[in-house]
């Protein structure tokens, strides 16, 4: 199956996003609602979304660039990609899918260390750094079965429910958790304790204990999703999508690495050299990876002619991305503008038939932004 579906993965990149019918600046369910129509010819749908706070971000040792403004609380990054070729079967839809995602969060203190290290800045003398980082990523392919139910009308509103279930063959799964406390005793030295736990099916064998051996990790799992659509004769519409309402990957023989530094002295220079004694334990384990649940709620209300007001919210791991906006045009051709209430970012988007694109930033110059979102989408029948 991996060979047959690999071409779908080529349609997706980690940086941007794809979505076809939603006007949302950040649709964490990537417009994959189970109530979507799949009658007629086969449908190709490719979708993804990405969000960074703070931004810009390139690699972990180049965090922040010239515009570095991390949140005093949790700093987050989200990237979700999805592709599916679906076709109708009796009373249902069946599809081949590919999906990839990343969710990460870090403390401001850790980002301060990474940013200062990249630009050659010293420790803040006397400061206690509470550094932590956690992240999870997944790449998988599989089969998806879904069915839509027309629930009828009530008080002038029509209801449609979609249910979906996917069987997933995971190509990669990664979970990381780093915690530590570092006290700067001078601008050049610090003393601290830290642990770094990595469970990674794709962990570099060169970083793994050769006496344990890298093995051949494998992972199988499932995911469920549902969608509820409510529409009125006057044009009002509510769309609720829950992606990965229940989702698990059961890993067998995945690589697990624990590194520990206790009361270690850290020498701070351009290369972030560590004069520290680090101990570690490598093993191969069986692990259950829980796929985070994503929520998307969108409400649209006609205001005047082809102008509609929008109210949306997306959520993952307790983080919400609410926005207000407006859309002008028809269902197939429209332009939209949104305002992200979380970081006061403005988004603009447009859709022309099967194609959709949007961009969100909280600065006029994207390179100066501390929050960025982007999307690009396609949904084609043939």
C-alpha cells in the first residue's frame, strides 16, 4: 500500500496548506469532513494547514531571525496535511489517503536559549531558565470509509451527519519530551539538570545504541471522524467537524532514547558546547501513540446580497484559534477576509471553483510577523 499511495504524499509539503471549500484561515481538520459528497466521478482532495507562534521559524537552531517575540506562555507550532482519492460505493464512500502532521509546544525560556545561541548571545547572568519542549508527529497512509446521512428538517433547518473511520499504516511516528532547569552562574556558564525522552520510529541508527540495534519498527492504527452540517432556507450555515475523535497508532519495536544530564555545567559559545556528563538509555518498545483530536466550527450568515458574515473556531490540545470575518461571492467564486482573535492577525483568502488560497499575518511585512498561517487547496473530480 505504501508504494501505491506514495504519489499522494508528493502532493503535500510541510510548509503550507491545502483546503477546498472552507474560508477559514486555519482549518485544523483540513476540510476533510465526512459529510462531503462523493457521488459521481472519483474525487481528489488535497489539504493541509500550518501555524507558527512565534514566527518566522526555519530550523530549531535558527529560531526567530531578526524578529524574535515569543509568548510569555506556551509557544506553539501546528502543521497538518491530508490527501485522499475517494469514490462512491453502495451507500458509502471509500478512499485511499495519506496524512502527515506535527504538533509542538515550548517554553519561552527554551526558545530564548536557542535564539541566543544562534546569534551568539550570552546567558542572562543569574537567570533561572525553566526549559521544556514537547512535540508529536505522524506520517501514515491507509483506507477511509465514510457515510453521510440526511437527518431531515426541523423548524426550517436541514441536518446532515457524516461518519468516517480510517485504517492507518504508519510510516513514521515521533514523540519528544524535554524538561530541564538551568541556572546561569555567569554570562558564559550555567549549571542545570535536564532529561530528553525520544520515542521515534525513524530515530537515526547512528544515534542509537548499536548493542540494542535499531530494529524494524512498525505501526498500525485507526482514526474516526464525524461532521454535522446545519443549513437554513435563508442561507445560514453551521459546520462542525471533529477529526480524530478517536485515533491510535500501535507501534511495535519502536526506538526509545532517554538522555539525562544531572548538575551539568554548560559552556556557552557559538557552538553551544556542553562540558557535561550525559547518560542515556536506549531501548526498543511497544508504544501507543494517541493522535490529537482536532475541532473545526464554522458559522456563516448572509448579510446583504452575496456578502456573508463568518465566525469560526479551531482547536487542538486545548489551544483555540477563533476568528471573525466576511465573505463576498458565490459558493464557487468568492473572496474573504478574517481577523484572528488569538494574535490579532488579518487573513485574506479567495476561491475559484476547485482552488482556494489564503494567508494570515499579524504584520504588514510577513518577514516581521510573530504569527503566520497559510493555506492552498484543490479538490478535483475526473
